């Protein structure tokens, strides 16, 4: 007997709402076993990020070795990797292994501040993205990766097609930054109309939106690790995110954008 094991490689959020803490909560709430590798220590709370300290690449490498020589990984989620040397370590690891990889690129802060140096972005596109099963950029991140200004659904699809040229198998463009009350995400798996999947949900009016990207990508990784097909995993992950937003919208933690309610309906740890 084994647990479905999902590995998160991401930065630590000391306030517990985003980053590797949100990943662990999400993976656990969906009945999977969460292993984690820390790439950075962030100084942040619900009001914003104050500082970021990358973990030395050698320590990241040793964490990866310790986990993978001992555990069988069913799926991998990658979050904050803004250091070129850390990207190289992860890329080397992925080139020697074969399992589903969901990459949520953290390229800009919520205030629009760039978090990735040009050389690190180049390494990400050249070495890391080709190993990914799914990329999950938001609109500002998709604009950076594609070079395409995004104003509507068609722009989202075009940006997704461009990002596919880096070598990843699929791209989920998250439309949360578009105007309007309909939250539409676009899954791009190829260049034909049949390769485009749309996901709609009503917008949840809430100030507690800290960690939404981390939560969605981790949920998708958890469902993929359970053997669910990619389009269905995206749909289930989006539903989990919407519910977590809804059940956490009236709870106050901190003075800024609070976390989601990850444990609104937790599953028991599944044994396969």
C-alpha cells in the first residue's frame, strides 16, 4: 500500500497563505501526501512581500536527492524558482526523471514588480519549461513569456500557443486579471480549436485571495497524481479553488489579503 505522493518545489511563505505552505495544505486537503523542497525563504504577510532570500542551489539539490532516493513521486508542482542556479538544478533533476510536472511561474509581484532577472528567465524558458506537463501563468506572466499583450480570450489563446513553442505540453492561462464577473481560464494543448478548453466560474467577491495561484497549481498536480486526465484535473482544480475562496471569504486573518479556506471539506489520506 502507498500514498499518492505530490512533491512541491517552491518558496516558503511565513504567513502560511501562499507558497509551499499553501501547496502542502492543498495537497493534503485533496487526500494526497505532500513532500516539499524549499527554494527560497520569503519575508511576507497578508499585506505583501518584504524580502526574498533564495536557498543556496546546493541545498536545493541535496533536498531533491534526499526525497527522490527515498520516495516515489506521482506528480510534481514547481512554484517560485527565481534563481538561475536553482533552475539549473531542477532542470537536471527533471531531465533524469519522468513524471507529470505542473509549473506555476512566479515572475511578477502583485504590485507589478519583476521577481526574475533576465538571465534566470532565459534559463527558465530554455531548460525548465521543456520538461513541464502544464504551465499555469496568470495574465501578466503570460504576457512576459509570450510577448503578447492580453486583452481578451483570443489573446489568451494566442499567448498559450506561443508559450507551447518553449516545449511544454500544455498551458493554462488564468484570466483572473480580465475585467468582468466571469472568471475564464484557457487550457491550450495544441494549435487546433479542439486543443482549446475553456473553464468558467463566477467571480467570488473576497479580499482573501492570497495564494490562489499556488493553490490551483497544487490542486491540479494532486488530481493528475491520482490518475485524472489533464483537462478534468484542471476543471476539478478550478472548482476546488473556487470553493476554497467561497468558504474563506468572510474570515479575517491579518490586515491585508488573507488566505483561502483550504480545509473546507478535506479528504482522508488516500491509500492506493
